């Protein structure tokens, strides 16, 4: 199978799995990492967000010790697996792109989660609460998806 055929099949599966079908796609860079390489199923046309890795934002709990962070990471992994794991099992690529080593800022990842982009639908607070989001971000930081989580 050619690369383009695999890409087309992947996009079709992604739309089916996420309930998508919108013909609009964004090129905000949300599917690319800070090095400018493609971040998954988007085989071209995505633009790189030059400031994607710049800056940090403190989330949740702040100032706690390593035990508190470990608790937040464990809770975040559980919520991630439940809410996001269908498309990103363990942070790996499947119907959604691999999230490892993306190095998004907290603000950028929060925007991606809450507003979606391209083929990803937004995840509202009804599915991932405001209290659970910082824990998910803490877990995502352990796989290099997000930088600046404390």
C-alpha cells in the first residue's frame, strides 16, 4: 500500500472513530511538534507553530512535593486512558497521533483538548472536568507531550 493510500485510510478511520466528518481542517500547527515534523495523520499542509514550545504555565496543586506529583500523575493517567485512550492508547498513535515528545506548552495542550482541531473533536468539561485536566496534563508531561507542568 502506498503512503498516500495508508494516509487516506487512516484519515477515514479517524473520522469514523471520532465521530467526525467535518470537511473543514485547521492548519494551526496543533498536529505538529515544535521541530516542525508532522505529528501524526496529517501528511502535509500543517503549519508549524514556531512558539509551540516556548513558555511554561503552572497547573494545579503547585508547589507540592514529588509524592503529590506522583498522585496527580497516577490520577491523570487513569482519566487520560478513559477519555483520550481510545484514540491515543498510552499516548501512542492510533486513530489520533502519537503524543510522545510533542513538547507542547500547557496552554497549547489545554487549547487542543478543550477546542480540538483538524480531526479531533473538543473535549468539554462534562467529559474531562476542570479538576481532572491538570492531572491529565501532569501525566502527559511524563511522556514529553507537555512541558512546564509543576
